[in-house]
């Protein structure tokens, strides 16, 4: 099957029900997307499909054929994603960093849909788990991007 | 191996071999400075590349012709910011911007022992405080060599030279030389006597003590950081396992091995001690096949090498067993005469506390990659907090000479104590066995479910407190007897000569002026595998002690903040700290009161002195839909002196999150010898919505430097418990609070 990932087309030989996560990681070597739980509980595997955040560990690869997939590897090619990454660095969000690919993708999806989310909207959208406790830094970074919206 | 697979995904990483060629002058010069034993004299060894196998050459520091500095770090980076701290410390004395550093994990071997206790672990919040003088000296020695090289090149005395970040200056002639230009020349110089170099005065620090940006922030924000689970080596196969449901059980028979072998992508099926493994071209195939195996497991043999988990074990049952241990215990701390103070007291207070088992639940599941090379050597990529211990263990298991074993230590996707050496809790023995059996490199990932099944647990304890109050309601005697098994004695499988400090820390070692004290332990060996969990014994014991202290305050009709001040009246350092957190919170007020949003709120206070540092926490809580909501955490922390305030702020946030997680929601429940939770669905960890605002005040007392990764954790849970107890009138004597009903 053909997959559109990060503006490129990849030929992939995988069973239809293989989770997108493992196609990305093992078939395509895109290991920036992380495996955390396999049950859509933690969000470490978050990627964008047609601009919406999905948890790739429970997304059958057949379901994303013909759709535009964006992974952390290409997040900076997106104008919003680039600003999210800059805010992540400015706020020194990452500790161990393992969940941060997913966090950055979730924040990018949120801010692409809603340039100025309020606290409640941020809380509703930013639900990925982080064991290092970077939640406050994440919140601050998302706010930062939101408040600079239009200024950039 | 391929260097580009190492942590940080640094594209210009040179291979060790290529680097040696470069440092020998074949390609381009680089100053390589190694440092032997702690505080020992550094030495240049790179020139003699042929004399030793590359991995043995000590090379903590390499200054490259392009002016970048590569530091092989003795400590593992797992979020605590140690790579950045080391770059700051070395960069300070070397006089080069920490942003110019490439930091990587050093391989195993004695050349990378930089801790003043002669060990090499990443744990106990020890990294900075035990290596600080050595790492500063390393930077200073390298700078001295660069100055010497510049002196020879410019033909002026060293005394006329100074440095600015990254270059040597001859002010008199206005000439400058970049470090990179001097590296090759400096390489041939002898390392000066370590005592001959002068360290910078702290008042002159450019980077130490400043909120320097992390060296890995960008890579970790863009998916470029490389963890063990991301390792890829040529020709490797993927492996997954199905563990026995209880440790110690072994494979009796497999019903459907042939069918599973025929599943797509399956390369081979293997019987391992206590597990079945499937090797496949893709991990997804391996995992599906491993799960599909229908295995009959048999009970552990009588001579089982591992700690066998019985079928009737439950965590609640174990707690009852601990509660039944009511003997006097073995003393860990004794001061004054508790018994007579107790007998003569007018007011006595007794209470029993307990806590829960916990998982580490770090976001990166455990994995290991193993490769046997044609020359018989073995390479293993694995998460670890102590490379030498792991290499020694691999040598023991494989019979290989340790020199034949290369350990690679990628970034840790969280650790919190998970990646110490625990028998049967690490995947590398299986990966090595599978690599041997298949003749191919193997990457084994434990699924989240297998990770939870074999993770070691934070210990459980039941603590009986007794205390006596004088006529003024002040505690004059306190006894705590803990029925527990500490993580260190659990790893050893037996009690040591002395009480396991990791079992009683946080009960013992409290600073309050209570004249008569008795802290003791009843050792109760259980079947569960136990391990270190961020802040170790303090994670439970400070909860018990500080919550009980609030009971004493209430009994003695003292405000808990005022009582602590009274008990610390002869301790200026902790008095300052407690007042600092009070001020940070806008002045101590206990409540309860009704906040603007209509919620009824109260505050609690607690303190802890773990790992050489001191912490004081105030928590503000309300009850929302029957659950505790923590609104605010204020924490004042005194680690003596600091390296990076921004990273400390982050570490406090992280420790608070973990402390709240155990206080509010976490619990590893065992029933019928098995964990109820094998994933985050049944093992909740603190979600973002429950993270309070955290405000941090760093107090630099100037006392001996303490740790920072763990110390901000232990006072968090009791501060919350004390606030909740005051708000609800319901005593909190156990964690997690999700087991309580509040209205």
C-alpha cells in the first residue's frame, strides 16, 4: 500500500491491521514517534492525520491510506509546528523527552485548529501522559504560542 | 557500531576509531583529556591509539578542531539534566560555552569513575555533588593545557595569556587563538599536576548557577533524541516475549507452537527461563505471535534461582502480614530514653500508617539490543543507571571477559530507579540469549504489559508510631517501628549486618528536636521483587512521619507550622527553609476558608531532608466530586549550592508530580500473585489535569552540596495529606488517597 507521510509517498508492505506506529518505526525508520502503551492511553505515539491528532499505536495502517500523515520528523515543516517546537525549546519543556514527540504533535494539532485556546481548551486537548511532570511547562509553552499568534 | 545511533542523534558524532585516528594527527587534531580516579591527575592517552583497544582509552573530554567539546559523561541522562550540568561545570573551568558541548554517555570501565566515593552509578541524586570538584578540575586542566599550547605558539609566557569563552587571548599584542586551533598542539603536552591549576572563584562564574539551556532540548522536542528502544543495527531481528504470569514459573508446554511459527513474519520461537520469546522481522509480528502462544506454566522448582511469586500472594494480604508484625524491631536510631519518657507521659498518641506498592511506569518500556561480533565480542544497547554493574552481570551470565563486552547507554526515557540491576527485571539477558541462538543481532522490546509484569516495586511498609507530649503539648518522645523490607536488602535477598538505610530513611534522620527517639525495623521478607523508586525510603517514610507529626500538633493544640518551627528552633538552616516556604505561599495560613471560586480550601505543610538536601512544602487543596484537588504547591529547597536553577525548577516540578501521583492515584495491586494492572488503563499516573501550579524557591545556604533529583519528592505527599486531614477532619494514614471517600 502507499502511504503519504511527511509529504512523501512510501510503499509499504504491511498487514492492513498493523498499527501505523509500527509501520513508522520498524518499516520506515521514523523512530521519533514513540511506543508507550499500545492502548491509546499515554499519547506518546501521537501523529497528525489530515491535521488531526491520532494515536498511531491503535490506528490500523489501512485506515490512513490516501491521507496526509505528519510525524514529529516533519513537524517543523509546518508553520504552527515550527512555532510549537521553538516554544518547547524556549520553555525547556523536555526532561527525559520520551513523551515529548507526542506532546509536540498534540499541541500542534490543537493550535492549528484553535490559534488561541483558553485554559479549558488546552486542558481538554493536552491529555498525553508525562512521567517526568512537565505538565506546567507544556501548558506555559502552549500559552506562549497562542499569545504570540498573529505576532509572528 | 554506528556512532550516529548514539544519544542525541548528533550527526557529526565521530566513531571512536575515527576519532582516535584524528586525535593521533592523521586527520585533524583534537585534545583528549582523560581523568582517572576521582580527583586524580588527568592524562593524555589518545596519542597511543595502537596500544589499547579504543574503548579502553579514557577520554572524558575531547576538544575538536572546530572548537566543539565532546564530553563522555559518566552519568546517564534520563531527564534530570545531568548532561547539561556537566557541560556547565566543565565549561566553566575550561572557559567555553556549555552550548558548544556534545555530551554522550561514557562506556563502562574504571576510567570513567568520577564520583568521590569511587562508584559509578546514576542514582541517589549523587551525580553533581560527588563529581563537582573532579569535573571542575578536568575543565581547568584542559584550559591550562590550551594556555600552554598558546604560549608555545605565540612565544609568550603563559602569565601573559588569558581566556575568553572558546579562545585564548594575548592582550598585549591583541592576538587571539580559538581553542580549536590549539587542540592538536595541546594534545602533545603533558597534563599538569591537578593541584597546580586554580579553580575559578564562584563570584566569577559565568555558567554555574545560571539557568543555562539544556544541551538536548531541541533534539527532544523534534523526535531526534535516541533512546534504547530506537536503536537499529544492521541485520537485526525483533523480539517480543510472553513472561510467566508469576515470577519463578517456567514453561511446561506450548500448545500451538507450530501454528504460531507459521504466523506472518515469525523467524523463530524460543524457550527462555520464565518466558517464551518470538523473533520476527518486525516487532509487531513478534509481539502478536508471542501473545498468541498458548503456554502451560509450571510452578517454580524448589531450587529456583529467582524469587518465586506464590499463587496466593496479594498486596492487601501482604499489608495485613506487615501489620501483624508488632515486635520491637531492630533499632536504626536511638536517642535518649523513649521507654521511660513514654511511661511517664501525660499525653500519649499512637497511630499506624501504611503505604502501597508502586510501579516505575516510566514512559519508555524496557528494551535491549544485543549483537555478537565476528571476533566474539558482544555489544549491548540498554537502559541502565550503572554500566559497570551491568557489564559485570553480562560477563557473569555469558562467561565472556568484560573486555569483550561493550555497553552502550542511550538516553533514558525516564528511570526513577527502574534501570538499576534487578534480577529478572531487565530484558538484556533475554536479548543476549536470543542473539546467541539466532546468530543475528536482536532488539527485544518488552511490551508495556510485560514491562509492568516484571517491573520491581517500590516497597510497602506498615509503621507503628507512638509519641509522648509534655504539658505544653510538645512532643518529647517518638517511636516509629516499621514492618518492611527495604529495597537494598530485597536486592540482596537477605538482611545485612546493619538496618537497611533505604528501609528507614525519612523515619530516621529527622531533624526535629524530640529528646527521646526510637526508630526500628521489623524485617519482613516478601515474595515481590522490590526496587528503588525516586527518593527511595523517603518516598514513604517522610509521608508517615510528617503526617503523624501533624497528628501530634493537633493533639498538643499547636499549629503544625508553628510546631515545626519550635522543634527546629536550634536549626537555623531548616528554620530559614521553613520560613522561606511560608513566605513563598504568601504567609502561612492553614484554613480552611472559602476561595473565590466557592471551593473550601486548606493548606498543609511538610518537610524532608533526603539525599543531602532539605525541602519544605506547602500544599493547598480542596475536595472536588469526592476527590482531592491540589491547587497549589509551594516548595522551598536548599541543596547547599546549585549548578542550574532552571533545571532545579524542572526537577521540583517533576518530583512534585510523582509525589502527587503516589499520594493521589497510584497503586500496584497484586491479587493471586499477579499484578492487577499491566498498563496505564488500570495503573493511573498523574494526568495533566491534576497537576497543580508549582512555585519553587531555591535557598542556597552555602552548606555542603546535596542532591536535587529526589529531594523535592518526599515532602509533597504529606503536605497534601495534612491539608486534606485538616480540611476534612479525616486522618490520612495511608496512600493513595483514591482509597478514601471524601464528602
